[in-house]
C-alpha cells in the first residue's frame, strides 16, 4: 500500500495481549505487587521530537508499584492521571491509592479519578495501590513535559511517611473538570458563546454534539494543572457517528497529541472501534483501528472525526502543549 503524506504522524502504541497462565484468571495473574500492562513513549524517538513523553498503564493488583523507582524527582514537570475503566462512570476509580510527595514523604490517599501534578524538582513516590475494588482495575496516564525521560534520586533518604497538607494542592480530583457526562454537556464548565477563534473549551461548547461524541469527558487546562503549560482531556466513547455537528477541520497554534486506547486490561492490543480522521489541508483520510497516538503539529488542519463502528467502548485522551489551547475552525 502506498504511503500517505501524514502516515508518520500515526503512532501505533504496540500494546500487547497479556500472557496469562492457563491455570489462572486475569485477576489472579495480577494479584500481589501492583503489576501493570502498559507502554512508555518518549517524545524524541516516538513523538516526532515533541517536548512531551507519555506512559499508559493498566493496573489490577495491590502493593507498591515499583520499588526500584521509589522516591525520586525530575528536572521537568510531570502529570499522572489516575482514571477508572468503568466506561459508564467516569468518576469511579475502583481503587484506593497512596501517593507520597515532598522530602518529608507526605502521604496522600485518594479513591476517585485524580490528577497528581508534579512541578519540576518535586520529590514523589512511592505510589501504592492499597485496595482494589473494580474487577477491571484502573488506568494511569503519565505525561512528562520532556522529549526524553530521566529520573533523579535525591542524595539524602526521605524520612518516614507522614500525613500532611503541604502538597495537597497538587492532588486534583477530576470531578470538577467533567465537561460531558452521560452524553450531556455540563454548562458550568463551558461558555455559551462560540468564537471562530479563541478558547478551545468555549469554542467546542457551542458546537452541537454529534452522535459519535463522548459519553463522558474530562477537560483540565492550565488553570487546573498549576499553570504547567499543558492541557489534558480524557473520556469514553461508545457510539458511532460524527463527533461534532457542523464542524469540519480546525487548527491549533500549539502541538497536540491524540491517544486512542482500549479499555480491557488483558487486551490492551484491541481498540474495539474504527475512527476516521482527516489530516492536513489535503483532507487526507486515516483510519484508526488499533490503540495509537496521533501527533498534531501546531497549525496542521485536522478533522472532522467520525467513529465508523464500535464493538466495545474505547478511551480517548488529548494532550495540548499549552495551558490555554486555542482553536480556529477553517471548514
């Protein structure tokens, strides 16, 4: 098959079907320390040199995540988004998480979908799944604002874990950032006007949702994410059809990454849907049939988005490398 102009912007994630011993169920295979099935892609090698790297992991076990990483820090900002896999309830995580922050190992716990915001130089870890309620487990997306990942271990060991509130502002439940719930827009998070150019949230809010749009969607911009210069969207989709009525291609002045994921922890290699995307002023058609990332460089026209068919609900998240994304509709 002849290559298309924008083929290099479609990056299959290479998720694997998890190998489970024939004498065990998925949950039994993932009991014990908090094992996971996931991927890591750095910006330099996997995302066309963007100043962003990301990871996605399915978790279905209890215990400390990775003793080799323990408590560490980075020279760049990072966000970890903990999300549930119940596609009918975006505000359900299905687990209790303990997350340590700062030199004093300040322990924070949460049991709902949450963003952990990590400015450069903030010590964090270990992360521990204390209890698991959901038979499907949960997912964790890590967004690092760097083209290459590197950790730094502090010279002095941290003190014992303790309770505290010094770093509480870095733990953000997503419930206040839901913009679509049960296929209806939440007006408290959107504006009633739709400029041709302007705030992405305001612009999209005025467009009528198409039949293929999200069942549930979260949107967090720089105001929500400690002004780190990034915005993140996350949602579940289960129906075929166009995502937005009356909206064709559009552009952004900043780079964007769109990620399509399956929601079955043991079959991370299956998306369960087919999505049609047009890229470039040429309206070059691309079909998304497996978990992948789509890179949208600044200024590249893209859209409309049409879900052709859905066998099982899929997950979608977007990463805009700017705190306040703007959008211009050109079709």
